[in-house]
C-alpha cells in the first residue's frame, strides 16, 4: 500500500508491505523492518529497531490518522488516478471500522446509489468524529450497523456492490 506522509510542508512517500507479522516500510528508498501485533481495544503494538510503540489508526476520508506517542500523524492515500490498479481492485466495496468506536450516523440505506468519496457513515472514535467514505461507485448492498451502535476494529459497516466495468470504450 502506498501512502503519503505529511511532515511539516513536505510530503514523503511511504510504501507498506506485509506478510504475516512481518512488515516493511520503505521511506525515501530506505527499508524499515518491523513487526506489528493487533491488540484488544483496537490498538497496535509495533516493534522496530527503535523499540516498541503502541498506536491507533483511524480512517478519515482519503487520510489515515495514526495516534502515537501523544501525537497525530496524517497519512494521505495517493490520488486514485495515480494509484496501482491492483491495489484499488483489492480494496473492494466493503467498509470496515479501522478502530473501535460508536456509529454516530448512518448516511445511506440498502439500495442507495453512492459515488467513490461520498460519506456513508460517521464514526466517533477517541472523542473524534470521522466521516467514512465509499471507496467505489456502486449500490449499497447491505448496512450492518445502526446509529448509536458500538463497533470493534475490523467490524463490517457497509457493503457496496461496485458498478460493473464499462467495456464499451
């Protein structure tokens, strides 16, 4: 997965690859091996050459907010026009909770038509509200949650059936 890390006024490309418990970040051509373990309560324990850190990750539209050492780090997903086609296909139409939280508002119903980037759920986590958006254009196939419901990390929130590819061009 490719993300852009915003540090002051500079954007730094970060590539994330994983296999089992072994992960590798590639930052400006430098590999940073690490191990990451998902903990109860939605946090992650991450071991690197600099030691162990606990962190939380929340999705906010095209961003990933990483809470670590008392700071929030913002990672931007790359522009879909420039992203790897295979990575976009593997994303599918499912929407899952990135961390435990409370559903503040469900903005869609089964059968609704949505476009990529459209907000479909508002989730509160760690006293912060986040709009979760559809990753693809399509039709809402299922809504698994309701307003006020508590969800855990990885819980399915909404299924979106992607629009079929138009092969007529």
